[in-house]
C-alpha cells in the first residue's frame, strides 16, 4: 500500500496511533534518546507530502512548539502550537521496511532536541 493510506497503515502496525488532523497525519513517537527519552512525543507529516510514499519520504517533520533544536530550518504549521522542521533522510530506500526507517528517523530527530 502506498500514499497516505500506506503511511497510516504502517504507523498503525507500529502502535503509533496515527490520526488525521488539519491536513496532517499526527502520530505518537516513543523517544529513546535525548531530552525526551522515555516520553511519547507527537509528530506529524503533511498529508500532501505523502503522495509518493514510500518511494519518497516526507521532508518536513512537524512537532509541538515545546520541541526545539539548537539549529533548524522551520516553516509555519497550520496546526496551532506546531512548527515544521526541515530534515533530509540520507540513504532513504535502503531499509526493507519504510515505516521502520521513518520512525527511526523521527526518533533520531527528536533525540537532538534541546
């Protein structure tokens, strides 16, 4: 399955409780490193960035404003209290399970939060 439906199905299989909110898929991430280690942090992806999933991963990771970084490129988010962070994924497509690769990527990004 591909596109937003495939992305959502993969996150559901991982227990990330994905839900559609204001044109985004919001889901839970169990953080394993950094400031939020041991916590569950919500993350989101714009649904329009998922048209080519899993061939092309989303570029922007949306996080609640309380998750900040020492350095990041940002863009506004239509969801109040959220901000988009620009993050590239090096080597995308090498993981046989794209959902596992995506969740690991987001955990790594949140692990860099200050």
